C-alpha cells in the first residue's frame, strides 16, 4: 500500500512539474529517449555498425542511410545510435563511482571533523588544482588506454565535487534538532548520518549528478577524440567526430554534424534534468 502510494505521489509530482515547467517535460523526455536507445538500439538499427562497404563510402544522407555513410561505407545512423549505449554506460559508471566515494568521504569529513576533514579537503583541493581534462588525460596515459581506465579517470576528476557538496550540506544539517533527537533515541552516529542527515542533503547532490553526467559524456568523447579513450572501430561519439573531422573540409559535413548534435543534445538534456530531479527528491517540497 505504501509503495503504491509513493509511486502515485512521484507520478503526481512529475505531472505537476511538467505542467509548471515545460523544460522539465523536455528534459525527462530526452533522458528517457536516450536510455531507450541505449537499451534497445541493437535490436532495430538498420545496419551492422562495424560492417564496412567501400563501394558506398562517403554517401550523403539519403532514404537508405539517414545520416549518410563514412569513409569505410559504414552507416553513420547505426553507429551514432549504438554509440549511445557506450557513452551512457561510461557516464553512468563514472558518476556512480564518484558519487559513492565522494559523498561518503565528504559526509564523514563534515560529521566527524578534525584531522580527517583536513586531509580529505586538502586531497580534493589538490585534484581540483589541475585542469580536469588534462588530469584525465594523464591518468589514462599512465594507467593505459582502455575503457575501464577511461571510467576510472572520469570518476577520479569528479570525486572532489561530491566531497565539497556533501561536506557543505552535512555541515548545515549536523547541528539541527532532528539530528540530536535521532542520537538521543539510540541511533549510532553512522546510522544517523546515513538515514537522517544524508536524505536531506540529496537535492543538491542530485543536481550535481545530472551535471556530472553531461561532463562525463564530454570527457569520454574528448578523450576518444584525441586518441586516449575508446579505440576504433568501436562506435563512440568522440571517435565518430574525430573520424569525420578529416573529411569536413572536403564537404562531408554529415560525418561530424550528426554525432556532434547527438552529443550536444545529451549534455543539454542532462543539464536540464538536474533541476527536475532536485524538485523530485527535495524533502521540503513533498507536501
């Protein structure tokens, strides 16, 4: 009964937010579309994204090849669609790692304070002192050019953001009366932090998650563009743009336009999604 009531309230809030702010509906729709494509693309794309056919190389968009073909005759539409799974997979994985580690470190730093807080904050400041994309390049170059290392590098450069936000939010909450009541009722410090303080810190963290998703996608695409990310012939938005950049001067504009536009739209949708998610999870707005 409680679960059904909770689902109904979430759906009601979604409907309310969509009616009050059309951008919320747009962001949720785009997010749902990207997830749908990532999950199902392999079942409905018209061509094998890795199969080459040089006899139809560099064809402009037409009724058979909606986004045209590349220099090896591969269907650009199929490659752009199937790349959604890889790029979103990198982004989700990297953001999940950085969220778990960063919020845990930042929350405990604010709650317990002392030398632990000073060490965590200084380590985060050291990471943020570097240009983050350059740092990601260095991490991948040292660890090796592979998909898992791209995920690790993207996660590492995002951890300090969660440390800072979690530390700031927990610092605001830890002296509230409900925290003292939870401790007096027999809850341990760790349980109080996890079950009472942390849920009230989620709204701003959720916004950061959504923003980081866009950054993670851009970071993965950027690394692939310069040859330090996912390796060809894998279909990835950064690789597709990099391969198309060599041909744009000779007039093959579609090789860059379509993967670049899909990449831009993904980042745009995740940036918009942050405000919608914040309104959904904010405990002060659930009345």
